[in-house]
C-alpha cells in the first residue's frame, strides 16, 4: 500500500443533480401559490420540504474527500456540528474494497449519474457515497470538463461498465492506492458488509476485554479526579471517558428528561381521553404542537449537554424529547384555546358523502367526520343539517365538542339495539 504522504482532495461539482432534487418541492410550493391555496399547513409543509432539500444540497457541496496514503476521509467542514451529525468519518485504505453500484433510474439518461460507491474496510462500518461522478479532484481543471464524456462511456457500456467507471476521478485515486474496486452484486455486497461488521464486533470485544484486564490490574480509582491534569490522557482513561459520555443512564439530567417524557405521556392520555370534552377541529391547531414541544424542550437542552452526555446521544435524546413533548402538547393547546378563546356556540354543518362536515356559515373550518361509527353517519341523508358545538380561539384554532358527538352516537346505537330486540 503506498504511503508516500501524498494527499488528494476531491469536491462535488455540477448543479444538474441538485436542481433535479429541488424540483419536486419547488413545484409543490409553486402549485400551492398558483392555486391560491391558503391552507397554512400545506404551505408550511412545502416550504419546510424545500428548506430541508436546500440545506442538504448546500451541505453536500461544502463537503470534501481527502485521500492520502493511508486513509479515506470525508470532511463536512461544519466543525462540531458535522461530527455530531455523523457527517465526518474516516476509513483506512489497508484492506479496503470499493463496491460500485449503478442505481436503476426511471430515465436512462440520468442512470450514469446515479453511481454509488460502498466503501468496506475490515473492522469499520461500511460507508456510502452517492452520485460518484460529481466528485472531482481539486486543482485539476480537466476533471469537471470530462464528466459528460465519462457519462457517455458508462451509458455505452451498460453490460460491463466497470472499465468506464474506473475512469471516474475518485475511482482512479483509489486504484492508485491499490484499493480493490469491483461491481457490487447482492451476494458479494452482503458478504463483505457482514464480514466487516463481524470484524468490528470482534475488535470491540477485544478492546473491552483489554479494558477489563487493565482495570482489574490497577487499583480502583476515579479517572476524572485522580489523574494528574498535566499528564496526557492514557488510552484506558480515554476509553472510560468515551464510555461514560455514551452511557444514557449514567447522567442525572438525561434520566430526568426520560422521566419528564413519561410523565408528559401519562398527563396527555388522562387529560385528552378522560377529562377534556373538546378536541381540535382543524389542521391549523396541530401546527402549534411542534412549537409547544420546542418551547418545552428548549429549557432541557443546556442541562442535558452539560451533563456529560455528548455527541449524537445527547442530540438524539433531545430530538426524541421534542417529538414526545410535541405530541403530549395536544391537551395544552386545547386548554389554551379554552382559556383565550370565545365561548362555545352551536354551528350548523352539512353532512357530505366525501367524509367531511361543511359549515353552513362562513368563517368556520371544514370538520372531517369521525371515521369510526360509519353506520351512524350513513344513516343521515345527504346535506342533512348536523349541529356542532364549536369554539373559536386566536391563532386559527377551532375546537369541537367531541363528547357531545359521542353521546349522540351512543344514543343512536342504543335506539338501534332497542329496535332489534323488539323485532
């Protein structure tokens, strides 16, 4: 394996692929604006979709690959954020194999651009790079200019495209460092991934065995408080610190966050199912749930990150907490609407076959019928008047008295059973 210290950097170029990726959310948002759809939920979803894809495109164009004589390194150049999100990784070239896979696209013209590379290095988790032709060497002006020619070669050699794929800049760099490159098949790819992961598990087991032997041989002492701060950290101390940072139950605040999530779930169930008689009548009210969840999660972020649970563990816990607390905020939004909204009143609705109740007065939302008890709804004629007890609150929040509807349904089935018994 060459290890002369030479280093090659590659970056992603070309905007055809990103424009194709941006086209669906842009088309969805443009259609909603053209059709003058004023549903805030639809507009927010389309705008959020566009924002996520745009961020992905910008991050992919910021990243770079660094290949030297010993390692293949993916650098997101996002600093600590890239490390937390797992965008920065490194694989040794020693024993590495590169499996090339051509994606099956609907349009043959774009098929050469869908080449993926799966990097398998013994003892490491396999890594995948998509759109391999986008990666070109920096400081090599001819690399971007040859992308169209290489694409044509791959298209012309569909039966055996490996020779054409070997001319891709990244593949050439890897083969110069004696990395084995071959076309991926279902059998050899699964075998290689399984072998790599098994070696990784063996390495982890061996490392844990060495740590246990070292800890048994040394006198019991606290790694954090007995070590001389001026002395360099030993591998054993570093392993213990990393293990402590990954231990979810080894810190006070992460445990407290999980207790808070459990208590919130119990409260949401009791308040929503047992106590409250009203529910959200439109999708607009649901938009407040993620905002309420973020407001409840934000005070927990700083204590969790300061507790010692660093990296993806802390970020993942906060994301789960945000999701759980957002769902559990449903009764809180209803309580807010009851306190800040108007007094409830009766509003006449029309029963439609499409599964909705349409208001006969303007200014009230369309209410989707309860999918349960279809027999109850089918017993009503088309355009029958159905009164609902509604409440209007700030922020386009509307509440409907769900308990009143349930009582009406129970009376309907009670009368139906009574008629059946008489017959």
